C-alpha cells in the first residue's frame, strides 16, 4: 500500500503539531519523549521495509 505525499502529511500532521501531540499523549514530558521515540522507530522501520521491497522488486 502506497500513500501519496498529501496523505502522509495528513497522517503525521497531528503528531507534528505540538498542541495536537500534547492533546493526544498529555503534557507529561517523559511520556511525550517515549511516544516520540516510538514513532521515530516505527517510521524508520516502515521506510526501511519499503526501500527493501523496492530493491527486491527492482523498482
């Protein structure tokens, strides 16, 4: 499944907007850091997987 750039921006906009991010996870700094780090790891895993898939397919 591929997402367009606009769809990716919509999905990540809430996390990139500090007020929206705080509304989602609360204002405790430690929790915010844990959630932000987790999102970074997930994003890197998804990007790495899609890159590997493209190499395997020869795209």
